[in-house]
C-alpha cells in the first residue's frame, strides 16, 4: 500500500473502532458478527489490510452505521448526513441540554484545531 492508502485505511479502521466501542462491542464480537477472524478485524481497525467491499458492507451492517460516515469522504451529501446526525442527537434535548452540548462541541472543535496547528 502507498503511504496515502495506508493513511486512508488507518482512518477508516479508526472510525470502525470508534463505532464498535460506542456500541460496547469487543473485536471478537464484531468479528463474529461479520464472519471474519478476530486477527483480521484487528488488522482492519489498525489499517494494516485492505478490506473487501463485502467485508466492509458486513461491518457497516453489523454496526448499523452509514458507509459514508466510515469513509468520511468530503462531499456535500456526507456533510448533510453528518448535520442530520447532529440534529437527530439534539432533537430530544431540552434547551439547556442543547446549549451545553453546543458549548461542548465548540470547546472540542477549538481543542482539536489547537492540536492540529
């Protein structure tokens, strides 16, 4: 794999790991759901291997997450989906919860940009 492909695979693997953990699944459990070995799942999450389309689709189905979110390509449709996801998260919040979450997001955004720069 080229350096760019390696970076992309690590990014995809990292997002898969993030969703898996948010759903309180172990690598073993996700690997079983996807019907691959735990070592293969580890390689996927660590960006050490290219994944087939079939395995990728099974991962997104098992995690119940959009492939757009996992791939995180920079296109307007994905940005719209992400905005919709944020709106969905906020939809059942009280006004004070919404304000607290917005403040938290702004602080996280600022911290991320400080680390990046």
